[in-house]
C-alpha cells in the first residue's frame, strides 16, 4: 500500500485501539491528528517511507493507553524524544530504530516503568544516558547501538530488569564499565564494541 495517512480524517477514529500500517510504502508526514486517537493501545507504522517528524508531544499528552509505539525503519522520519514521552506510563514497547531521530534521551524516560523493549539503534541520538533509565526494572531488551551517545555508562544500569541482550556498541561512551552491571544476572549478551571504554 502506498499514498499517505489520511489527515485530518484519521483523527475521527476515537475508538480505534489497533492502528497498523506496517510494511508498506506509506509516505508523507504523520498527521498531528494521531494525537486524537485516545483509545489506541498499539500504533504500528514501521517499515514505511514516512518523513518529517513524529508528533511525539501530541502522542505523549493524549495517548495515555498506548502500550506499543513502532515507527522504526522509516529512514526519512526523525525528530527528538520530548519530555512528554514520560506520560505514556502504560508503554511496554518503544521502537525508533533505523530512522533519523536525534537529540538526547530525556530523563522522563525513567517514568516508563512498564517498558519491556526500548530500541533506538541506528539513529543520531547524542548526549549521555540519563540515570533514570535504571527505573525501568521490567526492561528486557535495550538497544542503543549505532548512535552518537557520549559519557559514562550510568551505574543505575544495574537496576534494570532481566535485560537480554544489552547493546551499546558503535557509540562514543567512555570511562569504565560500572561494577553495578554485575547485578544483571540474567543478561545473555553484552555488546560494547566500538566505544572509548577503558
């Protein structure tokens, strides 16, 4: 399927719970009216040709029931993660990989205590990882690889859930590996390649 997402008509479907346009050739921008889909629990737009920015502020402020947000593999889609992301407290999966997102990860990410999968690999994110990431004690999959993250690996990483695997490769992390990582007793993969870790 090709074409664009219907705007403003898409905002009329206030009772929709599942929105799935994945694995198509949908282009154009994501209309801000997706922020009106207040019953949505799953928004899946991955593997398309979407462009512009993700209206994350509208999503964060209004889609309080959202459990899965998948916009990965849209090479022309970008923008930043605003602090409003912390309002999606039912979120279990956040997938932004292989797109064109940038900026830093806000500390409000730590409010997502139900998050199980956090996948942002293959973007242009930068800055340090906020210590609040340690609040996500249910986290199962953390993929931060192939970005431009800097700074030390936060010690609070040891507070996370049974993360497997943990991939922070191909960034600019420095410093040493914190001893707290030894608390991740169930981790089955650690990928720290291509950083400046000593």
